[in-house]
C-alpha cells in the first residue's frame, strides 16, 4: 500500500468516526476575553463550527460563504461559530483581519488547538455541522471553490428545508 493510500484511509477514518458523535464541550474566549461554552451555540439550533488560521488562504475563502449562510439561515435558528487557531502572538493580526471582514458570526480563539484536536481536527479548514443536540452530522476538511454548494445543501438538510437547485452565493 502506498504512503498516499495510508494517509487517505487514516484521514477517512477520522472523518467517519466523528459523524454521529457529540461535539466535545469546551470553554473558549472571544477576542475581548469573554468566555463562551461551545454547547451554548447549538442549544437553540444547528451550528456550523469552522476552524481556521490567518495563514490558511482556503479558510479565508470559505469564510465568505459561511458568512452568507449565517445570514441566510439565521431565521431558521442556524449559526456559524468560527474558531481561530492562531497563537496569542498573532492576536493583533487576527483582530485586524476580523475587523476588516465584518463577518456576522461569532469568532472564538483556540490558540493551543485543544478543542480543534478533541474535535478530530487535523487539517484546515475543518468544518463540523452540528445539530441542536450537539451531534456531529457532517464533517468537512479542506476547501476548494464549489465546496460551498454541497455544504449549503447539507445545512438545508440539517434544517429540514427543501433543497432547490443551489447556486454559488459568493465568488
């Protein structure tokens, strides 16, 4: 078996093992130092949790779409929760980036990547689609343009909404 095949098998095992499990609860801080429990975000409805850092260009591209989804499905009690993985030395750059983007979703910090690792994260961007009970319904790793179409379809499925033919919301 080639090295690439081994990686793929391990990678798929991580993703599949997460579906159906309960997302681990953690307390994380926002950039003002206020603490939040992850479970508080999915109590009212499904939440998409995305993990990213500033050096990850695919992460930043994906986040534009996540912002659209956060706004579009807000009335369905759907939220996006963004978890930044940059260390504390990069905090000012992260704050500056977030301020310039004006995203509609909450951003928390996991500088030691504890929550990321407990959640099965290995590669960024890493996305968990979690129902209102905290059950992981879908897992996505990486991002390529067009992936947002499938992701929106899965969001609509978790929200129990019909799935019309979807178009790319942001270019």
